[in-house]
């Protein structure tokens, strides 16, 4: 289980995004290494409706509304992901929007991705920078 944030160097959430990036790259490497013996799948969900926002200290009502609106329902995710794994999909996106987001991010240099994440999170995370 990785995240779309694996594609973004994320200020204020550096360890989280780095860990998700590690999982993505490890999964891709293992999938290539063990291609003939087994299937390795990695899920890259966008927003999920979990307690993450609260645990991360995000209290901005606009962000929470955005997170809730865009968030995937965890109850519906599991059956979908199992079907994708059985289809031997190496990278699993929960929606076309998540796939398009990943494609768009791949076109942007990492430094600009980090700048965009910083601006977005600085506003919503209410951190002093």
C-alpha cells in the first residue's frame, strides 16, 4: 500500500511521502525481479476516508471538506483491489482521476512538485514555516 503522495516530495510530511515512495519503488523492483515467479502489486490511492487528516493535525474545514469529497470509501476499495491483484496488475489506481494525477505529476519536475505541495499544505496544515 503506497499512495499518490509517493510521487511528490512533500514538505511537512517528508517521512510519510518518502516511505510511500520507498514502497512504490520496492514494489516495482520486486515485480521486475520476481516477474516469472510471482505477482507484486502496489496500490497508489489518492485521498482515502480515514483518520489520517485528524492524526496529521489538519483542522482547516476547507481541506477536510476537500478530503471528504475526493476521498475513496475504504469499504469499497478492498474488493476492487483484490480484483486488480487477481488480474496481476503491478500498479493499482482506484480511479481514472488517480491515474491521470499520476501521469500529470510525472510531467512536473520534482522541485516544482515539492513547491506545489508546500504551498498547498502550508495553507491547510497551519504550520509555521
